[in-house]
């Protein structure tokens, strides 16, 4: 939920960059540092890295549009993509006001992208209210990369979900993704109740101290059935079948559709 920081007199919206490991989440934040003048952003904070991989999170705060109805700060947070760090990733995603899902569009990375999207669905099931999602189809510079339309079909996304091409390492599509996420953030501000900014989320240092509390119970949390069964969805659909899948416009809709499909398969097996 969007927050109001009484000390600074501004609204705060958390934009969480999620996706598989090495998909380009950290690269997005690094390029945003190059795009946005230093006077309108903080320094990027990465508490720990191992061989270029985020271990806890990346954190960057950016000023919102000058013409926004009120002073606005966007807290951009990228989460670790490794499956074994899911216990760190899940709580950060659950506190998001907007999610940017960064796909690795390289052909051999599609299964990992789908598993990461399944984990995102699992995290969203823990939320009481839906969260806007922006999908960035990254690594368009890789030979054979899936384009946004093909990735949309593979992830079974409704046409209303913004899906943008990008090559973050070349600084292509990064600004457009941030602009789209910002528009979603402004809608969040206009449509939801605000809550006071809690101390644990005030800045990168406070967030790191909060994240360290996740270490006490690293293996707690449900295992999402979507992740376990993602291989069954690793097919493309065309024509009427694709249109039927794309009717779903939210992750909750997608989850309900998956459950209905699973019940239908079970009934067919029973009838046989």
C-alpha cells in the first residue's frame, strides 16, 4: 500500500523489480542511475553481491514527476532471482505497490522465466488487494529472443498488462519501463488508502535491517503449486485457445483459471 512520509512531506510508492536470476533487474536500476540526474535520485544501494548476483536487494529512490498532484518518491527495489533466495524475495514482493516483472527472453531461459512468474503468482496470493504489473521482455538483443507478443502468449497475459521490449544492458527500454511503472504508481496513489510510512521501509539501511529478520526462518512459507506444475504450461497457444487464455487480466484470474483447468483434467481422468 502506498505510504505517506510525514517527516519529508511526500508520498512513497514501492516499485519492486522481480524476475529470474540474471534477467536484468539490477541492470535496470543501474541504467536508471545513468538516466535520472543525481539531483532527482538517491545513490543505488546493494547490501551484498556474489559474482554479480543480488543476494538481498538493490534499492534506489527516484523523485516522481514534477507535475504529480503531490510530492512523490518512487522506491525502486530489485529482489534476488535465485530460487534458494525465495524466502528473501517473497516478503519484498508482497510489500510492493507496483511490480515490474523482468523476463529473460533468451530461448533457453524461458523455463526459468516461467518458473519465476509462477513464484510471483504465489506471492501475490498472499496479498489482500491486487497489484499492478508491468512486464519487461528483456534481452531483445539475444539471437532468437522472444518478442513481447510471443512472451505475452507464453505467460498468458491479458492485453491490458503493459508488456515492453528491452535490452537493459544497452539502455534500451529501461526508461520506457520506468515511465510505465510511474504511471501505474500514480494510479495506485489515486485509488487506494494511504498508510503512514513504517520505519522498516523508510530507507535502504532500515530495509536491510528488516530483511535480516527473514534469515531467522528461511524455509517457512508455502510452496506454490503453480511453480511445481509450471512445466505443464510450457506450451504456446494460438488462435481461439490463445484468446481464451488472454481473457484473464489479473494474477488472481490466472490462478482461478489454472485451478479450473486442474479440476477439469482430474475429472477427465476419473471418467476414463
